[in-house]
C-alpha cells in the first residue's frame, strides 16, 4: 500500500466527537478514514444511507433551533415523558 499526504478542512466539533469515538474503539483517525475510503471503494458508494429529512423532521429541527420544544437530559426522561 502506498500512502500520500492529504490536507482536509473538517468541522471542529464533528472532528472532536468522531475522534473520541475512534479512541473508544481503538482506531487512530488515519485508520478510521482509510477504513471509510476502502468501504466507499468496495461498495461503489457511501457505505451508509444518506437521506433528506422529511417535512416532520425538518419542522422538529427548526423548532429546536428556535429554542422551542422539549429537551431531555437522558433517554429515560424522554421515555417517561412519552409514558413508555
């Protein structure tokens, strides 16, 4: 395998969160990125579904962005609110 240097501009928050997960699963960032690239090549496309949010999801996202709507600190709080 040959390698080549690459420069990428990444969203800093997404990078921090992703790198923390890479560390948890024992991958170096370079290994994770190479894994992603190999999966793209093997599958002939992005190795996960990419979907456009539907109208309900977009409305919910806009509601939260505007400061409205409910926020929960845990899944248990959410489930309690939903009575499940």
